[in-house]
C-alpha cells in the first residue's frame, strides 16, 4: 500500500501543472494526514459512462525543411521560437555545381540554335534532288509495262498450241488408268464391289507378304477410277501409281498356286489381262513424256513451249522488276531524305529544349538555395549553422503551426467502442472540443486505439500532456459497465465502493451480470449520478471513511501502474 501511495503522490505532483489549461493559478493544499486516494467513474443516465486518459499535445501542422542537394549554409536568417510568415526566408545555401550548370546550359543553347538553322537548309536541298530521281524512275517503269504486255501476249499463244496437243494424251491416259484399276480390283477383289471368291486364297500362296502389298496398292489406287483432275502432274503420278499397282498384282499372280477353284486356265487369263493393262499404261506414260518433254511428229513438245514461255516471262519480269526497283529505290531515297530532315530537326529541337530545360532547372535550383517557410508558424528548430555542409535529405529547419493543436490519446478497445468521431471531450478543467479522428485498427505498439482531437488553446504547447475526459455512449440496453477491479466479491454479497458528495466511502451491494472483456455488467444496485471507485478500492475497509478523488491525469496513471487491479473482481 505504501508503494502505491508513493506512486500516486508522484503522479499527482506531475499532473498538477499539466492540468493548467487556463491562466488561473490553483493552489493545492497538502493534507496533514494523507487520505486514501481513489479513482472514480461517474455513472450517467442510460448507461453512459465517463473515463479519463492523458493526451499528448502536438502541433496540428508541422514540417521538416530539407536540403535537396549538396550545398553549404551561408546564412541563417531566423532563430528557434521566431514566428514566420508563409514564404518568409529562413536560410540561404550556396552550391558551385549549380552555378557551373547554369553557364554550361547557356553555351549549349546557342550551339543548338545554330545547328537547327544549318540542318533545315541541308534537308531542303536533299529532298529536292530525291524528287527528281523519283520522277525519272516512274517514267521508265510506265514504258516497260507497255512493252512487256505485248511480248507476253505472243508467248501465251505459242504455249496454248502445245497444251492442246498434251490435253488429248492426258484424257486417253485417264481412261487407261480407270480400266487397269478395275481389272486389278476384279482379280484381287479388294473393293466392296465384289464378293470374295474361293480362288482368292490361292492367289499369292507362295508369297503371302507380296499379296498383302498388292492388295494395299489396289486399295490405294481405287480412287483413280474416277480421277477428275486433268493436271499433267496429277495424271502422270496416277499413271505411275497404276503401273506400280499392276506390277505388284502381276507378282502375286506369278506366286499363285493353281488347282481347286483356281484353275490353270483362269490363272493364265488373269496374267494375260494384267499384262495387257500394264502394256497400255506404260504406252501412255511414254506418250505423256514425249508430249511434255520431247519432240513429237508435227508439234512442238510442251516442255519446249513451256521453256520458251518461261524464258520470255522471266526476261520480261526481270526488266519490270528492275524498273520497279528503281522506282522503289527512288521513293526510299526520298523518304529517307524526308525522315532524315525530320530526325535532324527533331534532334536540333531536342538539344534546344534540353538547353532551355537545363537553364530553367538551374534557375529553379538557385531558388532552392533560398529556404523559405511553407506555411505561417513558428520555427521549432534550426539544426544547422553557417558553414555547415549539407547533403540531400539533411534537415535544415523544422516549422510548427500551433494556431491549431492536435491532442493524441490512446484508448483500450472497450473504451473506444463507446465513442465516435464528433463526440465531445473535456480537455483539462474547463475546455472542451470534439473527436476529429479515430483509428480503424489497433496501434501495433501501444495495442490501443489512437484518438485525435484538433483543438485551439493559447495555454497549451506542443510536447505537453493534458487530461482528457471521454464520455462513452450508452450501451445497447442501457446497461451499466464497470471495470472488473471495481467489483468486490465476498461470501455474503457482491459490492462496490461509492463516493458520496461529502467524499465519504459508501459500501453498495450490487447484482452482477455478464462479463464483456475487462468489464462487467451491473444489473442492480447503482443509479445515474453515483461515483464508483474503480481503482484504489483495496485501501477501503470500512464505510464512512473520507477519501481523496484523483484528478483525471492521476486516474489514468493509476489504472496503468497497478495491473493487478485490472485482472479480475476483488475477492475478499
């Protein structure tokens, strides 16, 4: 108990000057015999309750003015505590690098202007020459296209004559291919047009793999019976495929065994049919080759006609390509000249803009050597002196505007739950203001909710502490909530200590409700206007004892320095 009284006495001594929010001086009479000091909570109507905490006084508006580049402090024009206007000069710096930059930018600007003039003249001459070359190339191309059209017409007529002769041979070959495929299919019975005959098992009996290969060749050749294309390459390939298919079929017949359903006569007839078809196909292959590649009686081969046509077309195309290339090269040269003119002008303009920008930036940097106040306020600190070398980020001056103060307090979750932005708060003994900000999350350092109050008060200064009294909103059902240490539990009843208007301790029996966090609901026993002891109740043993009620600052400190009294109701 003595230890706690010493702590409370020390806090009282500290809190008395902090509570001085008005110019009036208050004399505190020191009691001859120390009375028990208790912290109380007022019970308001509807379940609303008041509690007090210490708030820190800070300036609502403050700023650190820092250097933006390496420089030397040449003048300090103000002192800490001076009141300054917005834009007023505070310090002056000097920098050799900024002076050098300004001189360099001026020289660069002159060179850029001269370069732009020379570039524009050279570009005009280059573009004019390129336009002349393009006109000449376009005329030559027009003449070449007329000549090529006449030569191509003559070559087309020569080639058409050779193609008409080839087309007749192609038509005859398609008929031979269809007959050959049908004959081989009828013998090997590959398609669904024929029902398997008994003799097929004897075909290729001496070499079964050859039979499978031949059947596959026939199957692949079946679409050739209805060959619609008359393209030379397609028909030639079909004829060659048919020849291969007939050769494989003949090989199967040569490895077949006569007897049973496959008589020697039937087998000989099959061989004769295939040989006949094979001879016909090969004859047409020879005709196709002659019509395409070699000379034939009374007509020019298609190969010769196509070769001459290709040579003529290639020659014409080469001449046309050369003319077009000349036009393209002339257009490219003109575009390059125009593009180079744009690039050169852009480059010169960029150099000019860059020089102007450097000059402008040098002017801006020179202005930054003069440090001015960003807002009207008071010089809180000048941490540098004349002659000091400063680097980017070095704090040169600290300004505060104490016309408006910010009071900062930290509340527990249960305390903060009953208050909101706009609620009225008592500041010190006779000042009030409203809550302007309430943190949405718990501060990770204090584990509490941060509350801010913007406040104007000529008797407060940044760095002080002031008692703040908050009034929480009524609970949802008008319940009375008390901190757990306020309740004393005995074997006979549960009670709290109530302080009368005469500052006498009165024992009051209560009925307890549910516990919510660090608070408990009082259902009966207390009325609005009662002042309940929430800290220091362990000192009280008998009713009627006179007590001293701690000030707001001491109440907050008492709750903080005695954690044992915040854990649970007191059991006696």
